[in-house]
C-alpha cells in the first residue's frame, strides 16, 4: 500500500476491524519509511455476469427494483425489501465466487421472496421462469401447496393454537 504522505510503497497493518455488517474491513496502517499512520478500507466486489457477457457490480437496489414490481399492491414495506436484498447478497456471497451469472441472482431471489409473500413469489416466478401456459401456474401452485413456506406455516399455525387454547 502506498503511503499517502511520503509515497513510499510499503506499509504494515497495525489493526484490522470489520465494518458495515462485515462487508468492509478497515485497516490501520503504518508507513515503514515515515512511520505515519493512515486508514484504508477494503471491500470484496461481487460481479454479476449479464447475458450479454458484460459484468457489473452486484446491486441490492436492482434486486429491490425487480422484486418491487412483483410485490405491487402487496402488504410489503421497505424494510422487508431491504432484508430480502441482503439475504440474496449473503446467499450469493456464501458460494465464495467473485463472479455470478445473472440467472443465479434470479434463482437466489426466489426462496426469500416465497417466504416474504407467496403471491409476489408466483408473480416473480412466472416472469423469471417464463411461464407460457396455465399449466405452468397450476404446477407452481401445486408445489406451493405441497411445501408451504415457513411464514405460511406460522400464519396457519397461529389460528390453530389460538383455537386450541380457547378450548382448554
């Protein structure tokens, strides 16, 4: 690392700390020539490979914009969108790859969106998976019914627990 004071090209790390929920590392450095200290910030870049072959940095805002369309008219707030985008980014980074196909981003959106809102999930899946017939929708709805999401299980369990408590 080049010293910003004397332009010497060697420094040593004195201290490292994670910042911004672990997505950034702040390093305190000391120049081996002039002994002055300075701070650097390091982030890992997650690149998305688009269908055209071009690459661009991952953007939570783009995830939110795409999901927001599927959630139009649904009872979902901005915090839910932010959490979903965070979960998508975490899932993609968990694979440990620096470059991810755009298709994988769409696939990573499906699971957290299903937990958030099944109607929005169905809307998003219909566009993302390119549904072409009523049978495609029926098949996806059958899968939703066969394996309810965690949020749907909690919603159906709550009235049953309340009814059970009322009987006792």
